[in-house]
C-alpha cells in the first residue's frame, strides 16, 4: 500500500507574539530542504494569522486553532471559518482537547465546526483522544470510536479532513504514548475510517499523532504504521525543534 505524504503541524496554542513570527520565518526558510519529506502547517494564535499568512507564502500552510460553526452573526469573540479562509488560512483545528475541556465542546459541536471548515473550503483537522482515566479504565478504543462517530461529519475526504489522535494525558506533559499504544490507536482509527468511508478514502485520510512529540522521539513515532504525521504543541514554538522533527519524517 502506498503511504500518505507526511504532514507536520505545529499548534502554538495561546503562545507567541508578533516577534515570535520570526520563528515562522525560519521554518519558511528551511522548507525547501524539508519538502521531500513532509508538508508543513503552523497554527498560530488568531491575532497573528494574517501576518503569518504573508510570511508563509506558499511554502508553509497556515491554520486556525478553532472556528465557529456559523458563517457570521452574534457570537462575540468568535471567528468564522469563512473569515479564516478570507485571509488565506487553509486549515483549522477542531475539537482540540483543550477546546473540549476549556469550552465544553461536545462531539456534536466539533462536527458542526468541521462542516463549517468544509463550507469555507478549509481542511478540518479533527482532534480526538482519551483521558488518563479513560485509558486506565480500558476504554481507549471505545472513546476513540465514539469521538470519531460523533465528530466526523458524513462526506469525509482525504483532501478535506485530517484526524489527529492526541491522548489527553500526553499533551504538554512530556509523557508520550508507547509505540504499541500509538500503533493500536492508529490501526483502530484507520479501520473505523475505512468501515465508514470506504477503503480508498479511509486509507488516504491522514492520521496524525500528537502528545509531547519532540526531536528526540519524532523518528520513532513517525515510523509507526498508520502514523501520517504529527501535531506538535510545545516543540513547535522554536523553529529549530520543529525543523528537527520534520527532518525525522520518513523519506
Ligand atoms: C498539542 O497542542 O496538540 C500538543 C500535542 O501539545 P504538546 O506537543 O505540547 O504535547
């Protein structure tokens, strides 16, 4: 089976100011040397998106960290997917575990946001993952199955959708899932996608692993079967670390 092209995505979360965009400039400068290995995506805070799009040009994709489900309206503080698309953003994270926890986003809300992303022509990166308690209780695959069923709209294609598996207990903690855990979760996600959307689409949708990915563990994690890339939080804030992760993508 042909493997999917690797995507390395950086999620800056609520970090970074205008000066931090110099890190993006360094990633842009490194991109020609990385393009044989992977696609690059950086998701900075919303207030930096416009400037980030200008700096990134066509070499690094720029993504939002969230969008509202509606195209416009009385939703103070929110940003519509159409607004992201309007400034040249091409991707958006939906259902990140911090949004699910901090803002009580349910699978239904995440699904509506994914549909909004598609409506605006954006790629939706749909995030799923179990908590530590759920893993300890042996519920990991049940939770992933429920989140996939609830968060992914009908009509997924490989061009419109990326799935990010991020065990909540591994995000920002320095703990990473074992290769066996990652392999099991990604195989389950692949099987679930294939069962629902057919083999061609199910195999072509990229599945990213996220949770304390860093230069020292990137090669191992990116080498796991059905891992088509990484969603990187902390280690995406420094260009050197992000570039080193990309250099570990299988060629
Ligand atoms: C994330 O923000 O999605 C993430 C995985 O963070 P970290 O790499 O810091 O664990």
